[in-house]
C-alpha cells in the first residue's frame, strides 16, 4: 500500500455514476475498504514510531560514546562519530537532525502520516456520500420540474 495507489483507487471509487441506487449500495463497501486501509496504516505508523524510538536511543548512545565496540561493529558504525572533533552538548541536535538514518526514519513516519491524513479525508467523504446522492436526486427532480 502506498499513497499513489490509494489516490488512484480513490480517483476511480469517488465517481458517482448515473445509477444512484448502485452508488448508494456501494458506499458501505467503499467505506469498509478505506477504513481497513486506514486501520492498517495507523498500525504501521505506530510500529515505525516505536522503531524510531529505539534508533534514537542507539544513536544517543553512539554519539555520547556509551556504545560498546561489539555493538558498533554489529551496526557498522565508526567508533568516533565526530571524526576527532570536540562537540558541545548544545550542538548535538545538529548531529541528530543531520543523521541519515534518523532522517530516513522521520521521512517514513511523515509519509505514513500523509497516508493516514489522506485516508481520513476519504473516509469522511464516504460518511457523507449519502448526502451527495440525495443532492443529485433533488437536482434531477428540480430539472424535471418535480
């Protein structure tokens, strides 16, 4: 599941055809489809956030020189993250913010948050789809002069 696939699916599913009865009948299954995607996405985000917390702890240990040599070798990290520079504690955020692994983790989290926001919008739209169908019916009645 990715954002592009979801948007392509929604582009097809959002259309209300001339058969308003069918559009009305299909709404619960569309709601179920996107609600399932939303639920799965929320769980995926939670897992990524948990993994990031572990990564941040490991990076903190590494940047503060508290990681044992065996763990460093296992992760493939250099023993000295600063290449001999003396870094003040107030400057540590610059290193955390520019760390490629932390950035990659944050990008994944932001991506899944975007998916969740998109799916919430879709589910909200589907909640009110009956109102749209009703408005179309009323408009058709108005056009006929009913």
